[in-house]
C-alpha cells in the first residue's frame, strides 16, 4: 500500500469512527424510559451493536471510546441530556463502561461468522449483537449495579433482565440494517 492509499484508509477510518460516535449521540436524543432501577431504557445500545457489526472490533472500540470521552468532557450526549464525569459514578456506569467492550466483542464475533450473503450477514449480526451488545454489556451493567447502586447480585441480575426483550429487538434491528447494507453495498467488509 502506498502513502496515498494509507492516508486515504486512515481518513476513512477516522470518518467512520466519528460517524458512529455521532450516531450513538443521536440515538440518545430519542426519549428514554426511566425505570426504578436507576438505569433507563435507551436506543444507544443499538449504536453499540451497529458499530461492532459495521466497523469491526478496533474501529468500534475507538468509536465508543470517542463517545465516552465526549461524555466525560461534559457533553450532554447520553439519553436525557446527561453528560460529565458524574455519569460514570451513577447506577448506569457499568453499562457505559461495558459499551466499548461490548462493541469490540460484537465486532470480533462478527469477524468469525459467515457473511457471504445478505442473509448470512444478518444472522451473523444478530448473533454478534446478542453476544457483545447484549450479554457483555449486561455483565458490566450487573457489576455496576452491585458496586455503585449497592444491589445484591440477585437484585442486579433480576433488574437487568427487564432490558433483555428490548435488547433482543435491537439485535433484530441491527441485523436488519446489516442485511440492508449487505444488499446495497455488497463490498462492505462487516466486522473488519
């Protein structure tokens, strides 16, 4: 690869990382549903899933770290207009810290699964999203609820189960987007 191609590839990577960080911020504009647990239902985890499936592990991780850095700097990018360092010390902190790891795992799993056709890419996206965007994020969320909200392990696990049906719908939405992109842009390299 010559210098021009390398620069072009780097520019494209930065643009995609920034675009997906912005997408996650836009998903935060959709009104949240507050729960007594202190953790709202939002669409931002859909962005985590999409980033992993569309960008691959490395760029998805970068997109989520960029997003969380902007939140830490005080930008009100979280659902409900929240932002600042305080967001990382709230009951939601485990979920927030799980987003980059979830995006990475989603992207990594996507690299391992078949993507030869739009249908296989969609099925792979559903599986990758369920493992990274749902399972990994919820494991971090449960730990956060135990450590920050002082819930028992049983309370935290039962509390996070409320999110699973909606997150499975988000996995299906992510798979639908991947299917659409695979049909419209057959050269897109999912998970890489």
